[in-house]
C-alpha cells in the first residue's frame, strides 16, 4: 500500500493562526476535514506528536500522513525528515504545501522539484533532506508590501478581499492534493497549474 507525507508549513501559536505565512496549516485543516468520515472541528482531527500535529487519513487505498510541523517555519526540515523516516515514506511521496510571495494571491502551482525560492521553510527542508527532488504545492500570497516590510506582510493578517476568496482557493488546493495522491504529480500539474 502506498503511503504519502503531506507536510503543510506554518507557525504554531495563536498569534500566527490567520496570517499569510500559515496558509499551509489552513490547507492541512481543510484536507483533514475533507478526508474525515465525521465532520469534526479540525483541531480535533490532529494529534500533537513528535515535532508536529499529525492526522492520519486514507484516500483510494492510499495512506496519508498529514503534518503541521510544530518546529516553526525555519526548522520545518526537522519535522519533515522525522516523519519520512518514522513512517518509512520515500521522498517521491512527499508533498510540501507552502505560501509563496512570488505568485499572485490565490495562484496555485505544483512543481516536481526546484529551488527553495527564498522560502525559509523550503530552505530548511532542502538542507535537511539534502535534495530538491520533492514535490511542492505553492499557494500565492502576493507581494503587496513596501520595501523592507516583507516580514510584516507574510506575518500579517489577510485583507477582507483575500478572506472572501480564500475558501475557494483552499478548496482548489485540497483538490490538487487529492489529485496528486490519486493520479500523480505530472497529471496534476497538467490539469491544475494553469487554473
């Protein structure tokens, strides 16, 4: 039976809960709810475990380990590496879900491999795993900030316009993850990357 690790990046703590940098956690919650047999509050779908909050799910005979690393963004590699090893999941069955400043708000892009694009979470994962050969799903958060204000922007709250559009884009991200598990990365990139 195939097993997949879906690592959705963000920062733990209430002060980060609704920030742009935490869109990975929002997608993790929605994915866990989508795959759950019972409609539970997302916080009840995840158990606090080693280096992460963890949800175990199944999709079409495949086993999913969904994690929200509890290491803070800049040390995401530690949690990702631990769960790959603990669950004996090959790196080609890893999907990292992250925010991306380089993409307009709500744009979704899946890539088979690539650089970290200056994203601290991806930088740490690449460094810890010693490879860029893993799939990532990037969620565009835009770059509407003044020079020197990048940190304030990524750790800032969504605008009301973004909040209105966010649920539909998160649903689309969940659809892409389900496609990745069921149909593979190539087919998912073809079907979704231009939507």
